[in-house]
C-alpha cells in the first residue's frame, strides 16, 4: 500500500550518503528524512544541522526501533550492513543498503532470507554506478552480436603507487570490510548485468605492507585485504574473465573494462563506451541513444518501489548475494590456493 509520506531514518552518513542518498531523498515529493545516527554524536548533529534533519539518535538500534520512520538507509561500513538490515526488516521497515551488501556470503544470505520472509518490504542494495550510463547499450550490442562470440573479459582497476606510510584504511581492515577486495565486487556486479555469473574462479593476491597504523588509536594493525589481485573466472556465458586490481601500479591505465569477441571489441572507460569490429583499425566512441541512456536514480527507484510504482531493478538482494558468492569464491581461492567452483559454496 502506498504511503502518503515516507519517513526515512539514516544509519551511517558517510560521503555517499551525504552526497547522494540524503539529497536524493529530500528531492522527492512526499519523502522526509526524519532521523540520523552517524559514528559519533557530534558528526550526527553536524549532518542533521546541514540537512535540517529533526532527530539525532546516539545508537543505531534506537533509530531503527523508533516508530518515527518507515524506511532505513544503511550507509555504514560493511561490518554493520547485516546487523542494521536484519533489525530494520524485523521492525517492519524498508531497507536501502549501501554497497557492498555485506562482509561475506553468510551475512548476505541472512539478509536475503530475512527480506524474503517479509515480501511486502522493499530491500535494495545501492548499485554499482560505474557503468549505469551505458549498461543498456552494451546489452543491446551483445544481443545484436556486435562482438560476435564473446571470448574474453578484461577488468583493470589500477594506477596508484604504493604508499608505505598511509594509515590503515577501513577497506584494508577485514573486520570492517570482510572479504571484499578493492573494486572487485563493483566491477563484477556490472559484468553480471551484461553476461551473467561466473561458474569458477582462481585468484592470486599480494599484500606488500602487512601492518599499518590505525589513525585513531596509533596502534599497528594487520592489513587483512590484498592490495594487488588477479582473478581468472570462467563465466557461464562461455567467456573467460580476468580481473586485475591494484594499489601498487603507478600510472597504469584504467579503470576500464573490455569485452573481446570473435568479431568485435567493446570497451568501457571512464563511463564512456567505445567499440570496433573486425577490419577497423581503432576503437571509436559508440553513441548511446537517449532511450538507452541510464544514470543514478537509486533513491527514486527505492521510493517508487515502496509506493508500488515499479520493482527494484538495481540492485536486488538476490543480485547482492550473487556478487557476494563471487567474493567468497575469490577469498577461498586466495586462502586455499586452489580453483573454486561457485556451486561449491554451501
């Protein structure tokens, strides 16, 4: 049933939440952002003052349990995604959860199970944004056979020199980020939109600086996430995919994705689409028709789904579990030094 006014509470107000989610929600008629809880009371109060949010909560569980909201935006680091989502669904509230969906596959599956137990509630994951503008055109060109038989997929996210003195980033802390590694899940989610899932993976990774200083405590802590990673994946569509991600490759080109086929190539670079076919001597920009042009409409889609106007397309909890299965398989391959079939993840 549609709600006259949708009241939203925000747990975690980082850069993406402040830059996109809160402004996006406030721009929609009939939506109110009524509460916020960030990592500290001071930061919560600053966010509330900036956006005119009337209530600040000291603890996230108080915000979720309060009867002043109908939906919860989970903008925290991944270590709280499952806990806040499960509490919100149990409280009868819709959920928009920041990517990555969870720390690991078990948490993601628990979130999906809880959402399926409450089918009237909307459960959405913030989608991978890097290819939104060209996704529909890529899918059309693949359907039309532009590249011919798809043979290989290359993902490259590189370009930084090693910084030996940088403090530990939360993305390098396995307790916070879990099994997520750099931008791997972001790119895999995009590829799933075009060609479907992987069936098996093998991965090799490296962590050069194994201890970094915690900026808050000053203590040295273990770096639990690789800073250089290569993944080779067998895709269900028949192609072989290679993911090369690194914080150690100064001045390397990227980020970019290339789809190599028997008769053509498609490349996505900085959100733009390029292509060439057999006989061409270079890649040229591929026009994206206005009817296919996509963009960021996450908050709009979330609210429309709550109002029963459209389903969640980007990104469902089912899709989130799929990319977390890929993440889990990569992690297992790194730890066990073996090839891992995604079907083995039980």
